[in-house]
C-alpha cells in the first residue's frame, strides 16, 4: 500500500477537491452523530491554513442518481461550519455553473461544500465525463473518505486519475492504523469478530484465519459454530445452513495455526427484552427454549486473561446483544480491559464497523482504542483483504 500525503505539497492558492464522507446519520433534520465531521477537521484546517481553496464533495444517503431534497448536503454543510467554527459556503450542484461560480468566489483559506455527488447518475457509474466535470473545478484532489473507499465511484475513483491525488490526514491515519494492525502487526495478533451472521462474514473470517494468531468468535455468529460442533444452543439465533462453512473455517484455522476461541459459558433468557430474568450457564448446559444473549463471565475472564498476551487486536462486532441491558456486560467489560491495555502501551487496538463504534461509545472507551474507524462497509472489506478502489486510486 503506497499513497502520497499532504507533506511537502504546495497548497497556497490551489483549488483542492476534498472527497469527504459527510454521510452522517440524520433523523428528523438532526445529526445524531457528528464524529465523521469532527474527524475531518484536521485536514480541512490544515488545507485552509496552508492557503488552499477547499472544495468539499461527498455523497449523502442513496438518492439514486437524481436530486432529492431529502438528501441535500445543505444542513450537513451548516453543521460542518459549526464544527469548524468558521463559515462554510454551499453550492447547489456539485458540477456545472453553480459549482463553478461558488469555486470562483472562494478565497484562499476558504471552505466550500458542494451538493450531494449522488444527485448525478455519473457518480455511482464511475462515469469519466462526470469525473472530468468534478476535476475541472480543482487543481488537486485529496481523499479523506476511507469509509467510502470501497466504492468505485467517480468522486472516489475516476477523479483520482484526472488530478494529482493525495491522501488527507484522516485517510492517512486510517491506512496507517490498519496497516499496523494487519499488514505488519506486532504479534501475537488477535481478532474479535462478533455480530449476528456467519453468512455475511465468510470472506472476512477466511482472510483473518490466515493472518491472525487467535480469532475470537462471539455474538450470535458463535451460536452457529457451537451448533455445528453439536452443542445444544436452545432457541438461540443461528444459521443452520452455515454449519458446514463453520466446520470448514474451524478446520482451516487449525491447519493455519490460528486458535479459534468460542464461548465457554453464556448468559441466557427465555425472552429477548430489557432486563428479563437471566441464567449464567456453562456452554454445554443451555436449557431448551432459552436464548444465548451474551458471553458469560467465565468466557469474559478467559478473554481478559488472553488479552494480556496479545500485542495487537482487531475488533469488529459486539460480543452480545449490547443494545439491550444487561446483555451489554461482556462487550463493556472486555472493551474496558482493551482500553486499559492500550493506555498502558501494551496493546495496539483497532476497532471498526457500525455496531462496534456504538458498542465502544456505550462502554465509554471509544477514544481510548489506538484507532477507532468510523467506516462500516469499507472496514469490513478491508478485513476481507480486498483492495479498496478509493485507496488503490491514490497509489
Ligand atoms: C457509509 O456510510 O458506510 C459510507 O458513507 C458508504 O455509504 P454507502 O454504503 O451508501 O455507499
Ligand atoms: Mg453503508
């Protein structure tokens, strides 16, 4: 993986097209999480301080190639201005006369946000003419949107070949953290993979067992592995059609010398709701009709113990049904232990994926991991070992 950074670049007076990921959660007109905006500010501030004219472009939602006011970036541009603490101009189109006029009005050090790139069908089609219209607005291209880098779209891929292309500080930090975790990690390297389904994470598990020394399988996906091993899991969520796949993954892991760590106990309940009566049971003692909803205390204690021997950890997916108390206990306990090891300088910890971010925020340790990615799909594709088009275009 090689890419150019902003180091040593002449930026004064230059028009810089900055591909950001302004795809923030918006509910009833309110942004419920500004993390992605906050993460962008170092690059924007640096570009502006070095005298660039900063032209921010991004997709927002999935408007299907035509303008749709519900997916306008106007409110997000205003929020970005608040986060930056400086005025941010807005152009009602990302190409054509409206965009050109807004760029022409931009002074060195000024910041402009262009309307949603997905208002044009050319964006998702990675269309060369649309990419050229974007490129015509600028002298340089900077990509700070790792979280959109799994998309081969005009603003993430085609345009990078039409202008001198660089990684922004956020992209740079993300790629450096990911490389330190999987490409040249300090070992032992472990991965924790939680979440519901084996079927959506087959490629990811296949890639990880070839790279990591230990793989913790948790969440409902662990139920599938347990059931495939002939363990009774009551009425727990699982994928019977994935038993063969689970056994194959376990066999391949064994051949590769990767230790697979499954739950040894569980927290169960007869219904899935907040604070029902629960039982702590050994994993071979799950009662018929009950649901496994979290790792049990013995499993967590074992993980905390193993953690002491690991030098690098990649974490994707919660351990239990963390959104419903008390089934957040295992995730929270382990997340805090990881944060402690990280703070002590004993562990490099990288986490990502939508639910993972929410789970670590819930545990109160989101800022204490070495790196927490706000990417969803891009983080998963990176864990699968795929080349991300938006990253490849910077090479
Ligand atoms: C995300 O939020 O995961 C990225 O912005 C990509 O969005 P997309 O899945 O609509 O391409
Ligand atoms: Mg997505």
